[in-house]
C-alpha cells in the first residue's frame, strides 16, 4: 500500500510540475526583440524607454506600452503593432 501511495505522490508532483511549465510557456514566447525591431523599422532609435515600453507589452499592458512608445516618438500605428508583437509574437 505504501508503494502505491508513493507512486501517486510522484505522479501528482510530475503533473504539477508539467502544469507549471505550461503556464510559464506563454510568457517565454513573448518577444521584446520583435517589438524593438518594429520600432527600428519605424525609424526610431531603440532606447531604454523603448525597451521598457516593450516589456510592458510582454506583460500584456498594451495601453501602457503604446503610450510609452508614442511618448518615445514611435508613430501610433507602429507603436500599436510593436506592442502586439511583444505580447503575441508570430
């Protein structure tokens, strides 16, 4: 009986571990370089302010990201696209 309990415990631990990886995966797919590349294509130099804004996009604060990028001189359409790329890369 103790062996069965140990096996059940191990399987539960594995399930929780794999589930944790699944929750972390979407954040790992977020893409700051895609965001900064789009900013560069819009003709704006990538600065610390741009990287910070793209990080906001990664954390799905799209409004804050767009606002910060437009404040850094990125045109509205490019800022919106860059933030969406940060949150949901292709």
